[in-house]
């Protein structure tokens, strides 16, 4: 198996060549084709091409072809199978927001840029719409004709087949290894690590993680809520697998995972709500991959019963549960989101009463809790209507300058021809009708040229009013439309309390709110 290593820094020699290529790039004329370099790599191995080499190869090619590099989109650690080009952090910003700034996209190889045929068809449609081209250093690409596009699709199909074959090989390897009592593939569950035991690769306890799991077990058996367990782990600075903060879902996932018993499991992906199931051998027995389980089978069953009892005691009324409105907009002074929480109490007459309130889930002693969420929602909406309701809804559209560029070039060439012809000895240097006609034609051409706005010859964004105010837009679209606009524009509603305990809400609007509110429709299906 190929060893994986961390992406290296640029070497001194590579940096020197990069500086030379950038200097040569800066010397290219302003009207040279503008190129965007796309550099992508999911995992750097000894057999893959480093980002530094990809970029240098692309810059050399651009210099040879007279293409002026205007930017580099570096997306490292990104899978082309999982992330389409327009979904990647750096390349996506160029493809969605900086379209007028480049004419073509250069990449090292097609499978560095794209791997799914459906994504390729989307990119080809996008290139047609915006007048862009694709250049691959190691593939022959051309989007000028249907036949050429078919060849590009064929190359992408080969890359997709290669990806499918890789998945098949991995699946086949898993089917072979999952019935063995040694560890050959995959990441051990939390609390374990791999080590050689009796000549076999087995699981052994990772001391710090194993202690954390034992704490989770004992706390859960005492009835401590998972949320409180996660707080204790955070205060103790116990690392998670992802180096993020602990939460109740992580705690419950670890305690409910049969792998904590040191047995082979499968499943546990997001599509199946992280529920893992034991792998059984031909005799129907669980396959043990460690000699030192963190929890015994009896302890595991006991904690499942304790978790189930606590879940049963919590009354859920799914049909009455509501998502928090303006989630991500409403903030506590501490900076955390404010969530709506529902609780239920059975009255003496047997009636179940619902209590709704807003709270900051992070703040404790003193915490932030307020009743009557509808009052807060109404105050937020009213503040937004007063501050932004009279703003016009502006829509962004893409305008190509190709037609005006051709017309300007035609006029300039015609004007140059007539001016040359009117010079002494020229073809229009005649007395009478010919000269007068040439002069009048020249004047008309020059007048037409002055009518062409220089900006209209460029590919650019244009901003047009829709004739609708945001008040009208939100009254038609409802709360959902307002939530979407507030979230996308970075507007927040900060909640807190004054010294006398009175609830205080403050609408915080970015200084460039008019720019942020511009409606930008997606260019992708």
C-alpha cells in the first residue's frame, strides 16, 4: 500500500522558478487571454502529483500559450467525487462570484478537475453560457464542437469508471477482512488503536480515550445526561476524534456502538443514523478483534438499558415540535445561537401542557432563557421591516461583452481604413463626391464608436432593480424568505438582558448590507 504523507512546503528551487514565472506572466499584454489555474488533490502520496508541481507545470504551459494567469484556486484535501467544482471552497468562489475575471480554466489533468460525468455536463453547459474554455495539460480538450465535447465526456467516463473500480476493490477487501479476527482496514472506534499482538494486527486500548469511555459508561449508569457528560469531557480537555468540542450526540454514539465491546462492526454511516451492527461469523458469533475490551458484553447491555430508560422518561410530542425560526440569526450576547426548546408537563387533570421558550444552550449559571418565543420572533421581524423594508430588491445578472467587442473592432478597423484613404495620395484623396462621401462615412463611423460604452465590451455583472421592495418580497415569501435573506447577508439579532432583567434585542446590520442583499441566482442546476 502506498504511504501517505503531509503536503510539503515549496522548496527553494520551486519558489525561485515560481517568482520567474510570475515575472514573465506580469510582462504579458493586458489583452492576453486570462487564465484561472485549478489545483486539486484529495490525498498526497508518493505516486500523486504535488500541488507545487501541478501549479508550476500549469504556469509554464500558460506562458508558452500566451495566457495571463489571473488567479489560482487551490483545493487540497478535496475529493472530486464528493465535491463538484462549483462546490469547492476556492474554485467555487471563482465559478460563482468572479466569472468576469477570467476567460479559461487550466488544470493538470481532467481527473484533477472533475470525476463525475454529470458534473462534466454541468461544467460544459456553464462554459457555453459564459463563454469560457477548459484546458487540460495532459488531456486533449476542446469544447468548440459537439464531437470534441463527446471526446471530453469519454475521458471523464474513463475517470468515473476508475473511481468505481477503486470503490469495488475497497468493498471486496472489506468483505474479505471483516470476517477475520485481526484488523486490516478502517479506523478503530473511539477508545482503541491498532498494535501487533502475537504476530497479528489487533486492537488494544488507547489509554486516554479508554478512560474517557469508562467515565461515560459510569456517568450514564448514574443517570447523568449525555449533554452534561460532554461538558465534563470538554473541561477535562479530552480530545475527540475530530479535535472538536464534545456534544451529546458524540457521547451517545460511542456508548451505543457495539464496537466499544471490541468486536467487529459494520455500518455506522450518516445515511443509517450512525447505527453500527455486529459482524457475525459462520457460526453466528460476534467476531472479537481485541483481547482487552473497554466494556464487557454485560456492561454494554446495562448501559443500553440505562440510556433507553432515560429516553423513555423524556416525553416527546413530535407532531407539536417546531424548528427554531431565525436559527443562525438570533444570537445570545456570548455569540452562540439561540434555540427554541419545548417541554411538556402533565397536569393533574391528565392534560399535557406545552411550554415553549428560547435559550442559549451554552450558557450556564447564569443561563439565558426567555419565554414567549413568538414575541421575540415578532420583534425581530418588526425591526427588520423598519430597517430594510424599503430597500429595493436588486438582482445580479451576467452580461457578456463579446458582441460589442466585435462591433468596436469592426468600427476601429473601418475608421483606420477611411483615415488612411483620406491622407494625401490615399484612395479617397479626390476632389468632389468621393472625398465628401468618405468624410461623411468616416464621421458616421466615429459617431457610432463614441456610442459604445467601454464597459459594455467587457464580461461583467450588471445589477437591475426588480421593482419590488424587501417589504413586499417578505410579505409574499413569508418567514422562510426573510430567514434566508438574513442568513445570507450576515444580519444578526442579539438577545440579552438589562440589569433590571428586562429582555433586550438588538438588530446588527453589516455596513455593506446593500451589497450583501443583492440577489444572486445560482448558475448551476
